[in-house]
C-alpha cells in the first residue's frame, strides 16, 4: 500500500494539531495580495499573522504564502509576496502554522531516519549469469543486502498451455515484422550472453525515430488459440528480452477493444517483460501478441528468447526462483558486489531480495502531492512520529507546541513495539555492510 504526498501532508498536519482547510467566500484583491474567507473570522485580528496559506484549487495551486496581517471583520488575510493570480471565490486552501514545505521536507527526512523500520522489500531479477563468473554487481535497486539470492528455474517454452507458435524465437515464421529487421542468432560458445538459453533466438534492429512492431496474430498461434475462446479471460504475454537501452521496448496484447501495454524494458540486459490483460467479454476477431518498439531518437538492437501467451497471471513465469544460492557480499565506498560460492549455470537470471528506503515525495510542489511513499496505516504512524520529531528538533517548532507534540510522538514510539507484534515488517535478515568479505 502507498500514501500520496497530499494524504501524508494532511496526516502530519493532523498529528501536529495544525490541520485546517476551507474555501474562500469572496474574491481577493486583483493584485493577488489577499485571500478572503469569512470562516477565518474565528481566529481574531492578526491571530494568524505569520501563518501560511496554501491554495489547493485551480488558482495558484500549492503556492505557499505567509500571512502578514489579518482582519477578522471581513475574513481578509494579506499575504506576502502576493499570489501570481487573484484568489477567486470558491478557492480551496489549507492554513498552516508551520510552513508546508518544511513538513514535506520532514517527511522525506523521516523516510531515511526511520530506516529500517520504514523500508521497502525489493526484488530484482536482472542479474544474469554467463556461466563463467561468480562475482556480480549489486543493482542500485538494492540499497541493503541482498539478503537472499535465488536461481531461476527456466520455464519450458512449449508447454500445452502456451499459445505462442515458435516460442523460442529460433525462426521468424508465424511472426509479422513492421519497421523491424528480424534475424536469427545462433547459439555459440563465443557469446555467453546472447542467446539467453542454449538455443537460437531472434534479433531486432530498429532505426532511429522509427516505431516498430513484431507480432503474432491468433491465426498463427498454437494449441487451438481463438479470439472468441479468450473472451472474458485474463491472459498474460511474457518474453525474455535483451536490451541495453531503457524505455524503448515493451509487450502488448491486442483484442477487439485495442492494445494493453506492459512496462518498458529497463535497459539492463536480459529482463522478463510481461503484460496482463482481461480480454473483452464479447471478443470475436482479434487476439495478438506484440513486441512494441517506441519511435524515439535512438536506434535499437535487441533480442528475444522464449515467449509465452496463456490464460492466467504473470506469476506463472515470473515467480520461478526457487533454489537459494549461497553468497558473500562486499559493500564499501567503491565496491558493491556479491559472490556466489559456485558458478551459476549459463543463461539463468538471479533474483536478489533486499531492501531500500521509501520513495521520496520531492520538493516540486506540483508533483509532491501525487508522489507516493510505500506506507500503510500502521507504518505511516511511525513516519508521522519521526517527521514530527524532525520538525521539533531541526526545524524549530514553537516552544508552546513542543509538549503536546512530544507527547504524541511518545505515544507512537510506545506503539512501535505493538506494531512489531501485530503487523511485523517481514523483511529477511540482511548481512551488515562491511569493507571485507564476510
């Protein structure tokens, strides 16, 4: 589960007893120097001077301004500097004693200070074995660990449930190329990376600024595939694809309603690309598996080796890492590697399980409200308590606010032990980082 920046800001404001939102009742000055809301009259003359206004509607979105004076007779707050545009009537906004920008910054700091109680479990499947090395670079996605390394158990390309004809990529028949030059690469001992398995594979070449597709239609598929037979069924198209160019190639499934696309290749060698789609309930004529290449300015040379189209979810071909590989980890200022105690077989990928910090909300007002952190109801309480303490210690909360905030932080700190029992963070034990083999 995740929470958006907008949700976390509101939760932190509530935690600090600094949560107020309303809607303007009249248009402010045309210069943008005032905001008017009769609901503010509850605060009294200049009671909110020095506080912060943050519009959340269409006008001046998320532009934080400090109140320099307030007249309760009319509910008029004067701000400095003025808003870029007039604050209209009906404008939603937040009122804060503490700068919302500082609150966002505290949340981002809290994700680091709260580590490892606040963390993500990361699964990275992109480490490839050429059958000749035992030392591998730790991907940047794994900040701590890896705790475990598992070895791929290769899925056979031609089970009865696979509808792809010629799924090894060892021939170009039954496939239609559009703006893609496709050829066959034979397995040989001089190249230990391509093909992935000890069998031939298909090579793609696509020119710069050219969109390309490589597709198999239902009429060319195996095992009695039919467009109408797939109606209402969940299907997965998956394939091992090699590329060193990110965000260029992906998979698609087409039915009578159009295309559904999977995520883009990350450009890290052999990656298992997948796309899932629930086929239209009344599907009758179209069922197509597609390799889709974007038309950006970069040319691309890529390869694929083994593909599957079948009823069911991607986990059937994705979660195929069972055998744990003993490993030794080395982490220091310059080296981030792990070494397996035996050389993994050629052509298999390794799954690394580790952890990393929560995602940052960032400092850009337009995106930090929609960016997310990977917390749920329980872990968000720890995040809020940590962020409140950071505001208290580093950002200089007012003395009058310290005692109630500290009390709330203390309550959550006491609950930490309860959360650990009721909602354990099921992260495997991770070797400590050190500068020598261990």
